[in-house]
């Protein structure tokens, strides 16, 4: 490949990045994340620290990334600031200890925050691509994320051309960026399969400071096999949606689905795919996982719009070996479009996301353990939940071997309020909260979703409450959390003993 851009080693590229700068990296999950240059930046940081000099950068991505980006930079203590979402264990520890400033954001908002200047100047964009033209046309790899915005807004650009992703990915992306207020118009996506932009990102080639050639697959690990619990959750979701269709509340042609990331999401999609009463459907989502590939091949999923192909190595090879087939059935969009509230509401998307805990009022905590310790971030769940045709949250009814109830009197942190959460699902059943007052919601969640071992304890909580629109006791609401912090177990709370405390 002959191009008019300097060909650099990863170390040469990293040498251009200076302490205190902000870098926008490609990547939405490990899919499409930059790899070689971030590792080299981490090595530079370690060398600078060993010499007694400071070196840290602000890190912007699309969502979580892989070990070569978040993991390597966290290990080198090279991150001063991070947004919008992460999933690396060491970085999580640094965030919770206060070593790294972390701003949790709705994923659809990040690109416009960058354009508006709310996050300051973006000095560098470091983007993975599978092809680049001499005129500045860039073909992205297995995700879009915020890459298009970083390429446009950054002062300088470094590109990793990764041979592990074929140049034949050209045509699978739809790059579109809306105008900013006050001249923004409607986003012209009226059907899941609509294409409204360009298959490539195009920038001024003078911004490209260099290219690093790599050959590394995405660092995506296979998902765990479904368990009895996740399979029961998946079947409960499928049964609920079939009942909604039979009742006429969901069209017989069905509606587009959005699915979060993880084992529960995979189990839900598998259950839907194997249910003969569920018609073939479209997906308008932010991530495509392994379970969607066979559904596309079987025609159960007719078309999928996404931001990233978060596939295991085996499944990625399966897709790349059949690009002629999948190019007609998959489109990858920027997260500003894949998660945009306007499109979610217009298309009538059914959102399916997971929770850490759910309270008796119908509020959901999806980010913080015991109210304080950040897990990963809100991700795109809020983008979809607030605007969905039907919003569904699911989780196992217990954690930690039954010592934690995920159904609690009051969430220790609230990401999604009772006004947005419509349906709650655990392995025990479904609580349809639509049109229910707080008292009805509480009873439904306890009887349908809570684990049997915790139901009486939760009923006893309700008995302690005085009249009020919300079923809340300021004194008792966090007693189950407090007991777990003290004793490592939420079971056995005696509400009567706490009333006088």
C-alpha cells in the first residue's frame, strides 16, 4: 500500500502524544479499538514516570475498550480523565479510589459534547481502520463509536491500519453526523435498514500525522454459556413479548429490538429466536453479539443496525468469511445515530437492558454497587430506556450465592427512574409496571420478581410504612444494604427492631 502519509512504528506515534493532552480513541467495546499505539503510549508513560516526569492523558472512546487500550494505560497510570464508559478491572479500581476522574455519560450525548467543546480540546484522534485513501477516506473496522467525530474534531490524527480486518468491510458502515443547534434537522432514519450517510469517514489528509500497520484481532472474549437462571430470564422476556403481541399492544409484524451486552442479553435473544410465536424481526441496537449471527443466517433477524460487532474470534471469522451475505443485512453507525432518542422513539424500539438492582418503586441502578462503587457506567441503556416503545430491565433475583437481593426497598443509586422503567424481569417472573401506582408496582415486583427467600422480608418492609404516595421510609430504605455491608448478607433484616434506631 503506497500512501502519502508517514509510516511510523507504534513507538514513533506514541512519541507525538504529550502529557496533559486529550486523545479520542476508536473502539466501542473491544470492537474496533486501537491497540498498538495505546500500548506504546503506556510504555512511554512508564518510562516518563521512571524518570520522574509526569505523563497522563485524557482518554475519550466510544464505550469500553480492550486490554491494549484501557488495560495498558491503566496499568501505566497514564489516564487522568476518562469518559464515557469503561469495563477494565484495574481502571475501575483507579476510578473508585479517586486516582482517575471519570464522567459517566449517556453514549448518544458524547459526540455532541465533543463538538460543542464541553470536554475541551481534542488534541489527537487515534483510530483503527482497515483501509485509507490518499485523499483522506478512512474505512473503519468492527465499530464506529465516536471515531467519525474524533477524526473531524481532533487537531491531528494517527491511524492504525489493521490487517486482521479486511478492506472488504467497505460498505458496512453508514457515517452520518447531524448538524448542531440551532440548524439541526430531523435525522432521516425512518426504517431500520435506511442508509443516510457515507461508507467512509473523510477528513483533510493534512491532519494525518502518520500510519501504523498492525495485524491484531479484536480482544473480545467469548461469552459464557447460558445458565438455568439466564435461560429462564430469556424465556420470561420472550413469553411477555408474545403475550403483548397477542393482546394487540405489539404489532403482529413485531417491533425492532435493542439488546444490551452480556450473557443475559444473549440468552434473551436465543429465547426469542427459538420461540415459533415470535415473528422474524429487525434489530436497532448499539452492539451485535454472537447470538445474533446465527439468527441473521437463519433469517430470524432480518436486518441489524448497530454501532459495533462485538463478536468472539470464532464468530468474527464467520462473519468476515461471509461478508457478501452480511453486508446486505448489517449496517454499522456512529453511536450518536445508533443510540439517538429521536430514532428510538420513531421506530418503536423495544429496549432490553440489565440492572444491578431494582427497587420496589420501579427505579433501576445499573452502574454502582452499594451506591458508591462504579462498575462500568450507564452506557446506552438510558438512551433507549427513556424513549422505548416498551422498556424492559432484567437481572437475576439474587447475587453472591443468595446473600444479595437485587430487589430492594430503594436503589442505592438511581440511573433509570420509575418514569422510564416499564417492565421488570427476573428468573421468577415478570412485573408489568405500566399504568400502576407505587403500591401496585411494589406488590407486583415482590410477588413476581423477588426471590422467594426475600419476599416475606420485603413484604414486612411494606408493613412498616405509614400512608404516602411513595412506599418509602427514610429510616429503613437502606437497611438491607447496610446489613450486607456489616455482615455480608442481606437476609434476616428485622424491620421492627430498626424503627427505634
